[in-house]
C-alpha cells in the first residue's frame, strides 16, 4: 500500500505534514474523539475549519511560526493523532510551544508517545545549513538523519508544553519524555470558556539527547 511521504518513522508510527486532502479523515476522527478531548482541546471538526487550520500548520516552521505533524500508523496509514509546534520564536530563544492529541481509536496504545518522540527528534535537529543556534546536539535526537530531499529539522533549542493541572494523562506523557516542570501560570490560556491555570513543562535539545528520545527519519 502506498502512503504519502513521511518525514520520520518509528516502529509503529510515522510523521507527515498536514494536507488539505486529510480533512475528511481528520475531522471525522475529531468528532469521534470529543469525549476524550473535552475540555482540554478542540481541534477542528468541520472541513470549513480544517482548511485554514491545516494551512497555518503547513509551513514547516520556516518563517510561519508553526509546524504541524500528523501521527500516522505505519501499517495502515491511518491518522492516530497530531503534534503541532506553535509560537516558534527564533533569534536567541529558538523555542516552540507544543499542542497535541491522540484520537479515540488510538488512545491508550502508546502511539502518540511514539509520535512525540519523533517530533522531538525533528524539532531539535539542525536547520539546513546549520541554522543560527550555537551548540551541538548529542544523543538520538541529534543522530536521526533527514529524509531524502527533505529539509532537515526545525533547529530549535527548547520546547514547551503548557498543560492544565487536571490533565493528568498529558502531564504523564511529557514527564515520561523528560520534560521538567518549571512552574504554574494562573489564568494562562482561555480554554473552554474561561481563563485556565496551566503548568509549564519544558525540555531542551540537550535534555532530549541525554534521554535518548528520538526516531529515524526517512522516506515512507
């Protein structure tokens, strides 16, 4: 079976960018997963909302401030979830903020965690030409090779995940990947009709390399 080209592959899942053609499958999975996602996140559940959402995430982090990745099951190509890197700031900061979710049919199987490992490797891999961030990577996140013809990684140094304290599954996911708790921000984000407190979790390229998190990049 032929699937769209992948940016990176793990044992069971692979990453690829959002496409306009993914709208029907993505939005159907969102509607199936409302009970799982509420009240923590609300990805688009209609084609009208999906179009601009996918367009904002399709720049690959190259000047657009965002990069979105679909987590797909390698055996079937089915979309198991998504991991987005938002609010990318370059210069001396080289940081992005994560947003992610598994769909109901894939929840509890460890697929999103495997996809997050691949995103960490891709996000911390250097930009084409080495980018503008000083320092060398170590560990699996640095050693993952780019796909043939692909533009290497995002060249980031730090990733944040801002999580509501009651979202224990999400906290467990990032903690298991080596993220550290940096503090609590009251009334941080407007979610589900109110300003919500969020815990701030973060990981750097050096910490990800030391933990050995990452995957192999290659054409699918």
